[in-house]
C-alpha cells in the first residue's frame, strides 16, 4: 500500500516536473523569439544610421563631414 502510493506520488511529481519544464521551455522560446525580433529591429536601425553616415560627404573646403545636400556653410 505504501509502495504503491509512493510510486503514485513520484509519478505525480514527475508529471508536474515535465509539465513545468515544457511550460518553461515554451515561455523561454517565446521570449527569445521576441528578443531576437527586437535585436533585428535594433540592427535595422543601426544599418539605417550607417546608411545616413554613408550619405555624409566631406566638405572640400573645411573637411567637415556634412549630410549630402545640406546647406553647409564653412565657418
Ligand atoms: Zn565646409
């Protein structure tokens, strides 16, 4: 009787642990996907910044990097 209930308790704990682990993994995966999406978004913003930097042109007169097409006046 004791042995049977002990196995039953162990089985219940095992099932609980498995369910908990599955939930934990699903939760973690959901968060990692969200995090990756955030990183990709941030990466896009960085590449946008880089493209803005590429659009910067060096002023032939003062050597300052100014945005292309901007009304830059040398001081
Ligand atoms: Zn200049």
